[in-house]
C-alpha cells in the first residue's frame, strides 16, 4: 500500500536516533533522545490551497526539521509515518 499526499501535504519519517554518543558510549533506548529530524518520503503536488498558489519547496529524500507536535501519525505496513503540511516544516538540513 502506498501513501499519496494531497495538495501541500508531505509524508515524512523520523530518522533513527543515534545509538552511540560522539565519544563512543552506547546508549540504551530509554536514554536516546527522539530526533526532530525527518526524511521526506513523498511530496504532494502543491497547487491552490486556501486560495493561494503553493509551490512545493521540499522533495523526496530531503532531511527536514518539523514541529514537535505537528502532523498526523500513521502506521502503514509496520512503518510509522507523519503527514504534515509543508508550512509545518521548519527547515531543510543540508
């Protein structure tokens, strides 16, 4: 099954947390912070949203930072995704 976002929606997936610190200490899953960095999986077509033309600025494969409590979480084929509006994406990580 595939997700196909509509209008200015973007499907993102959380990037896995680091299991080691920079100094090499291995962290347990309880000690790991959930990263706010996501990978863009699929991007909607953009177009007219609320009477305004929306051009999609992100593309599949981009790493982005999204608002902590934004979007709708969806579980599909055992994977967890979040569907957000493009406006909820705060930055692209380069």
